């Protein structure tokens, strides 16, 4: 969380209850992340430099307002059940090991008897003369000396943590030349035209962390118990390596509170920036204590087809990407659903992907490049990888390619016939192939969320594959779709079990991705008909209640023209009322609007009409809105019109 959010957060605080939350919803531990303690004119990175006066004021304010400074030993003892942490516990941390910390922070820590952690980059400390500091040369004396670090360590107040040996830098992350965090990026090898494999990646991370562990141990006599992940990036591999080396505590820059169940290896920190005053720090801490994060802010979402950016000519593809980046910036959205698969024939099923994959052809190595450009060149705070769950057209050589959903013939009045080619969720072979696709996606690029395509569905005539029939029999049902359909009671039971089986598989795929993207949020597309018509749960094996319980966000396809609604206004009101009937649901529901009329040769919806629909939804208390598709080359919807509604705030107060 940064000071860019503070005006929004100040408005939010006016709405928060004055009383503290009950114990099980309070933040267990506040962790503050400092860098330099220096005047702006002397700071190496002024944005993250706190003046000596502000630092002492902040420590004094914390002490005077009931906060209790704790050590690493206290945190570990609390989690081991040996001694509970005090109320309003706070841990002070410093990253990078600047000389200014010794000159200006250390006297204050000693005076107030404040425990702290200083996380150091070994390669910087081993340099002579100058240090390669993120691409620029820095005099070595501007970093702590080993003599000073030993003094700090031996004081009993300061714990020396690891910030890696040489992972605090960028490495080549894609063929297009983007430099990305070395800790979690699989290095692109241009000579071989491939990425380092998982074995090489793990060995590189392990060698680095082992080297810094040995360096700190040799120079201070103590092994580090803490690692601050460089740039806040970490994954299952880095965590496992660090934990085996005895670094049980991992410090991140993730948003949100440290609750009783927050893993020690992913403790969230408040980044204290230059210029933050006491009231800024108080707001940040108060927000964390309410366990709010960026995900609680109203989302304004652009749903992007990467197929429109792709071009066989790399130069034209880059021009298309620049056009997209400019369009996102001018649209005013703060979240993007970005297609990670390729569907050039438009049948809703994936023919290829935009990242290296074991099981699918790669149309172009494009997802990483576009995701990185969006995250670093636009105002977007949340980027979701948009992926199918079942609709994969695997190569014929893949044994799982034939394990498809089987649809029986029959009357399907009232249903939307998707026609997607889907793999059977009941085939172990198909599930494994899909898991591997998601594993490859997760390793390919950093992103914050996962949007499941609208293919998490089975009709009441599906799935009649041998895999499905065997599963139904295991559920205590007839091994025949025809027999099940003869009984309303059996259909009801069958539908509930299918809904849960589909959602279970989606959660399984999300867990695969979380191994590389630990803070992942999960959204899914849901048909509006399921929300409006109880019978539709049977037709689609989808449920709003189940979706609200299982997914972080449910993106309802609020598309009246696609649903052939007689009156769009009534359609939207009915959807909103259905969501409001479920307490707390509105904060987890996205209303995704259509920007073209697919029934009329993809005729663009008038931009003013679309903007008015969003304003109307805001007026009804809707928090999260999006639209699909985005007309990259037709300026449809028009950025000038949409920015006026997307760049503003919902009429109704949101949770953030």
C-alpha cells in the first residue's frame, strides 16, 4: 500500500467504527518497512527515505499510543505458543543496509530500546570501492560496514536478516528484453532461445541464499532467521529454500493485515515512504487493522483479448502493445483481465497459449511482455490472467485430447448453447494436463489474479463421457445421464455434486498457480441467467451462492443483449436485487457489461450508453464494474467517454 491511496483511505476511515475489532479479526502484528533514514538531499532513493526527525517522531508516537515493539524472537515464540504477542505488537525492519540507518536510526533504537531487523544484500557488502546499486554505482561507504553490523548484532536489539546475496536486481525475463526480479523470474537465455528450467532456477536461488547465509554467519556469528524478499517477490521455491536454511520469517510488501493465520514466510509490511507524516502512518496502520487491502477497492476492469495485440510481425505487435498501453492509461481502469490463451477462430476454446507450455502450442511468447508493460507503465493495480478451465483443444498427440465432455441430444430450450469443446473434468488424464498448463502459466509471468473463463459449466445433458458416468456411480447415482434425468430428485442431487466438482477443480488449479503467485485472487465468469432463474443452476451447473463462497470475485456477465432481455433497465435491477439478497455479496461481485452486440455482427454499443449503464449500476450500489470486449483499433468504447465514469468513484460508499 502506498501514499497514492491515502486520500481514498482517509475517506474510508470516516466510515470505520471507532471501537476496535474483536480479537480474532484484529491484526496480530504490524510490520513496518524502512529503507533510508536521511534528509532528501542526502538520500540515495528519496522516495523511500524518512528524515531523522520523522523517524524519531514515528517511534515516539508508536510508543505513546500503546504500541509494543517486539523482536524476531518474540514473533517466533508467539507462533510457537510459548508466549503470546502483546496487543498492538509492531516489528521494525530496515532493508538494504544503508549507512544512514546506523547514523540516524540506531541511536533512537538504543534510546527507546526498540528491537529491529536489518536485511542486507551480501554482494553489496562484499564490494570494494563502489557497489552496483540497481544499475548505478554507489560508494561502498554509503552501506553499513561489517564492523557496524557486528556491533548491531551483538547489541541484542538488532537481528541481521538476509535480503539475498545477488537477487536484488533484474534479470532478462522475456525475449523482448524486460528486466524482471531475479528472485522469481525464470531467466531468459537468448543464445538458446529458451528459459532456464526449474532445476536450474532452484539451484540458482539456493546457491544465492546459501551464500548470503554463510556470509552473515561468518561475519556476525549468527545465522539469519529472516529474509526480506527482494522487491517483495517470492514463491514456493524461494520459501522452501529459505526455510531449509533456517529463515522461517519472510518479509513481503504484500497488502493486507498480518492475522493469526498469516504464514510466517509471508508477513506483510507497511512500506514507510518519504514524506509520510504521523497521520499518514496512523491511517496505514488503522487500515491494516481492519484487514482491508487493494482488493477491497472498487474495481474498474478492462477485459483484453491478447489475440488483438498479437501480430506475426514483431514490429507491428509492439506498435499494437503501445496502443494498448496508451488506451489502458487513458481509460482510467485499475484492473485488467488479460487473455493468456489464444482463440483465433473465436469458438471459445483455446487453440494455443501466449506462454511456454508443455501441453499446448505457444502462438507467441507474449503474455509476460504485455503483463509486465501493463504493470509497470499504467495505473493498473490488479492484473488477472484470463484462462479457460476446461475448454482446451489439446494437440491430437496428447492422450488427454480425446477425454472430452460428451453432450447427449435433447431439448435445450432457454439455455445458451456455448458449443465449447471441453475436456472432461472427470478424466484424471485431462485434469493433469490442465494442471500442467496452469503450472506453466504461473511460472511465466507475475500477476495478481486469475479469471476463469465461462467454461466452468456442464449442462443437464452433460457429461456423458465414460469418466463422468463412472464418477456419478461413485456418487451413488445411476451410471447413466438418461436415468438421472428421469427423476427431479436425482437431477437436483446430481447438479449440486457437479457444481461442487467443477468448483473444486477450479480451486485446485488456483492452488497450482499460488505456488508461484502466493497472493493470487481468483475470479470466475458466471452467466446472468443463473442469478435470475433458479432453474438455470441445473442447466449450467453453476450457482451464485457457491461462487460467492468459493471465489474471491464473481464476474456476472451482465449482458442484456446476449440474454435477449426485453428491458435492459429491469434486467440490471433484477441482477442487483438478487446480489443484494445475499448479505455482503456486493463487495465480491463484478458486473461485466457487453461493449458489442454479438447478435448484430459485433456492432459496438454506443459508448455513452455503456457509460450510462455504469453510472446507473453505481447508483444502485454496485462497486465493481467491467466491460468486454475492448476494441483496441476502433476506440470502442471511446476512452474519452469511459474515463469520465471509470476514473471516478461509485456513488455509493465502497469498502475501500
